[in-house]
C-alpha cells in the first residue's frame, strides 16, 4: 500500500466524514476506503485555504488559471446584473 501522510485537519476530516460512515470487515476494505477518501480529498474537494481550488489543481499549476477564469465569469455576471437595472 502506498504510504499516505495526513495533517491533523485532514485526518480529523477523514475520520469524521469518511470512515465513520462506512463499515469495513477486512483490512483491504479499510485500505480501499482510505484510498477513495484521499482521492476525493485531493482531486474533488475544494479547499478554502487554497482559494477554493483542489490541491491537485495547485500541484499541477492550474490554480491561477482557474482563479482567473472565475474572475472573468464573476466580472461578466456583475456587468450583466448592472445592465438589467
């Protein structure tokens, strides 16, 4: 199994929201559950401390691009709202 290191906040989130919801009877089931949770935590869950992008996006250098796209969308939306009033 791949070694996984978690900070205390990630571990707390894993226990409270991930593993507490699943019943596992065998060690390999627990390993699979942890693997699924780590995949979700790194690739699908937005992190407020990372300006609401995923750790994977930041790691692969897509964070700034995503934030720039969001800023463009926000600007367009605000202009459309102003045009309606």
